[in-house]
C-alpha cells in the first residue's frame, strides 16, 4: 500500500472500532473490498480507522502526526470482487499475460477452470494472469500495485459438489454416460465442465446406498446403466461415503489448511473433534472451509455435514444428501439427522441456502431452484424470511 505522510481524510470510517497497529490496519483493509484507505496517528494511543474512500487531493488535509495508507487504484470488473494491494501467487492457467483488466475478466468468465486473475497497475509491458485458485484470506499476501480479482457467485457454481450434480440428475433426468434428459444446454455445459458424471456416482452411493459389488441399494432401475457406463464402481471405491460428510470425487479445496493428520481416516477423526474444521481431503489435510474450489483428478474432498451448530450451508448439505425438503418430506434422513435438523432450526436457514446456492430472488425469480424444492420455499415462508433478513 502507498503511504502519504502528514495528511489525513476526515470521516468515511467503515467502523467505529479502531485498528490496533499499522499491520492490523493493512491486513483488515486488504481483505475488505469496501476499504480503500486507512489512517494511523503516530501519537501513542491514538490508533486509526479503515475508510471507504481512496486518496484524493480534494479530500486530504494536513495532519502532521498522521500517515494515510492507500490501496492501488483497481479498475472495476463486472462479476468479480476486487482486492487491491494483494496477490495469490501460482496457479496460473496460462503463461501468456492478459492485456488489460477487461481482457482478464473476459477470459476468466469464459473459462470454467478460472476463478480469479491478477493485474499489476502501471506495469509495462502488461502483467496479469488468469488463475485456478480461489480467493482466501489465508493465501492472500500483500503486493504493492497488484489487484486481485475473484470471480463472484460463479466460482462456487463452477466447482459443484456431488450433491449439486445429483440434484441436476434428479431434476432433469440426466443419467451420466446415458442421457442428458431434459437438461438445458447451459446446464449441460456447466455439468460437463465440473465432471458431474463422476460426482453423480458419489451421489448414488450417498443418496441411494449403492455399495460397489454388493448392492444397488435404493437406486432406481433407470440409473443402473449410468452406474456401469460411468465407471461408478471404481469411482465410489476411490471416494466412498463417510458418515457425517458429503464425499465429492475429483475436487479439492485450496489453502485454508488446519493441519495434516497423516491420512484421510485420521483427518476425519480430527475434523470431528474440531468445530473450526469443515472439510478434509484424501491427503489428510483438515480445512476451515468445506467448499470445493478446484478440480483435481483422483482427489476426494469431504465436506462436514454435522456440527453442534449448523449454518445455512450445513443445513443445505443435509437437505441435498438425504433428499430432505422442509415441510414436505424427510427423504431418507435418519432419526439422528432429523433431530439435529430440528435442534438447529434448519427450516428458515434453508431459505438462505436456496438464495445463495440457487440464486433465488425473494418475491421474484426461483433462479435455478429445482422444482422439488419450490414447495418447501413456499411452505417455509421463505419470501418473507429471506427478504426480512436482507433488509436488516
């Protein structure tokens, strides 16, 4: 960040809470897209504040004891959240630099493997690359004059888990390696880019109790050919279901590591005992996030479904796994899951899951919400619940 000594900007504070050090201010401002500057009064005990405006000669005034820290001026890019003054190294999808911020946004939006890109302000020749790494505060590092652009809602949709791919199969009659059913072309493209054939295999294992070489469980007969044609036997053996977790093959979550437990089995035990753990991978790394962020051949990532306190995403994951639809059906949810659902008041939380996951607009569009969820949306009064929260 650029520092201007002896000047300050009055007002525009993002919070009434002071930063405690210059390092504290830099870390908080760099991780907050709404923060453009922060000040620091060098007089002992004075502190400083994060601010929503950038440096401007019209706004600054002389203040001998104050230093004003400013992020680089990062151009906006539709569909991306921009973080000024930081970068995440590596994970470039091309060795060729983008030519502008708009060029980076266009190329990243068109590439299902891209979830971010960086841009060095004022560099000549141009320096910037599209990337497969998602933004996380753990991975982000301060980088003067660099702007980091993170793809917004598409980033999660384009890293679909087994439950999401299974939902597409249920809604549209999509059967991997057999038929797309009535799946719209845009969703076919998205499912193909996310390797949904393999992920639906995991969905069969978890949703219908398929056990390779043993039983089809509750799997409907029209899924049998997909099980054989999509090589589900081997895929499930490589990424089998684990109680309390959603298993998704061929994906991983970059960064947000807690520790390496030594094996996947040990990681499950460690994650069960850690309320800050929301997932783990086949290499034994426990994670503070359960959201898949990258496609990795041969990988297996597991998202925690249970906790003493379930948030909207955890309630949504239970609904996806067990076919649970609030006020309509418990699906295949066992009694223990039903009790957990009630204890955590998951009915209203699922309203927010539907908004975030399927882009439902309260009082407007159902977005991508599958048809078998719509009765739950209405029965749970989600138009009122979600709208009231948004207005607070």
